C-alpha cells in the first residue's frame, strides 16, 4: 500500500519542505518590496521637505531664484497654483502657509514643520538650510510672471570670495521684461564657432530669414572678428561658450571657470563692441567634470547677471552622426516638444551639420505646426538641466 509506506512519508516530507521554502521566499519578496516602497516613500518625503524648505527661504527673502527654478521646484511637488507663486514672490508667508496647507503635502500643514522637521518654532528664528541651494546672491531679482528687475552689482563683499575678481565682468542690467509665450518656437543654437563652417551656416540661415544663437569660442584672428561681426550685423545673437573648452581646466574651480569665461568675453567685446549676457556651459550645465563646482559656478554667474541655456533637442553632430541620423533626430524630437532649443555645432569637420541644416530648416518651415524660428532673447525662458 502507498499510504503509510516509506515512499508515502518520503513524498510527504518533500512536499512539506517545498511549502516551507516557498513560504519563506514569498515572505522575503513581500518584505523586500515593502521595504523598497518604504524607502522610496521616505526619499520622496525628504525631497518634498527640502523643496518646501527652499520655497520658504525664497519667500522669506533669504534666497533669490529664477522663475524657472521656482517652477521646477513646484512641479516636483505637483503644485500648479498661481496664487502660491505670487505669495512666494511677494514674500507673504501667511498666505504662503495658508495655500500650502490646502495641499497638505507629505502630511506637513505648516511651512515651519517643513523647515524645522516638525519642531514648533517661529519662522523668523529658523536657521535650517539646504546646503546645495542656500546661496546669497546679488543677481537680478525676479518678480511674479518672470519679470526682471534691475540690480546693481557690488564688489568688495567679504562674504563672497569671487566678488573682487574681474570687476568689469557683469552683464548689462536688464530692463523690466516678461518672458514671452513661446509655444511653437524653435531656437537653433550653434556651439564652438566661429569656424570654417560658419560661412555656410550663416548663408543657410540668412537665406530663410532665420535668426539663431551662437555660443562662441572666439580666437584672436581677423576671420573670427569678421564672423562675429557678421553674426551681429545680420541679427543673430552671440553668447559665450568657452575660450579653451578644456573640461579638466575650466571646471577645476570657480576661479578657473571665471578666468576662461573672462578671456572669451573680453575677446568678443574687443572684436565687436558687444557685451554678451548669455552663456552655455561646455558639455552642458550638468556633466561629469563640473559636479563639485556646478552649484557655485551657477550662483556666481547668476549673481553677475549672466543667463545660461542648455538644450532639449540634440542634433548629435558632436558625435559624428550621419546626415540621416541628424535629420531624424532633430525632427522627431522637435515634434514631441512645445518649444525647442536645438543644439548644433559650428566646428571644423562639421560638414554633416552644414549638409543637413538646410533640409532640416525646410522640413520645419513646411511642417503643418507652423513653427516660429527665433534667436534667444531676454524674453526667452531658459531651458536648464
């Protein structure tokens, strides 16, 4: 008989062991998933808490951020509320707290809890900070809706170790202006020029009446001077990119970045009489070389009134993309965006950029979406990584 036999008990033991092992594995997986969810929730709570703290410091006048940065913080918290933004810019902490309480974000109903970690404390006595963002700045301030307000740079500030460096290196104060609604706009930008490709790039742009933005690497030659002046005379915008483009040099410190920027800035001014206020980080504002100094560089350049732009469409010409790859990459990415800042390069050996540029322009001009081409201006809301 099977029941009661040795084989029966052998199978019974194996079955019980299988059930025990399966149960243990299931419990382990459930605990792991639960812990993962818990860790993710804790991480989100901490991020929200830091963002709330940052917003409070802005609203209380401790910090000065651009509209873009504030909107990114709000977006991260899932907030889209004009009244809250206005409360921030007006420094109305009471209104700010009232509106924030409605959201009850992460269970925090008062901004004091966000800053102090739940300790009951008067806002005016709060000393908590967010190290990577707690930067005092004399940069042009912003009012609600992205309006610039004039500010005069000051030197000799003992609290700022860079204030006395290059005292002339400040962007011209901006007049009060609002960011435009540039939905459907395309901004073509070209890094690294002038070069042998500049003449053809300018030809195609001018043939179609398109104004673009050149983030330049000038050199002390007549050809560079000629191209830079032609860019300005034909209505294009010039921003600073770099003098050397050597990542390990310019990202060594804030002083090293300022030195490189100052050289390029001075050369552009000497050759054209124009004082650029735009710049683009070599490698973009987020790269492997500037991790340690990125925040300090941004704070100092912003304090001096300069505005940096990254991009949201990459032609991939710096990676030696083929004509087909560039054409498809640009058109596909632009189609998915409300507005596009397109990265091209004006450099020796960039023949494919020259070859594909006119075809990309024609395709975008003939697109049913009827895009508007523009250079970057003071009314262009920055795209920043």
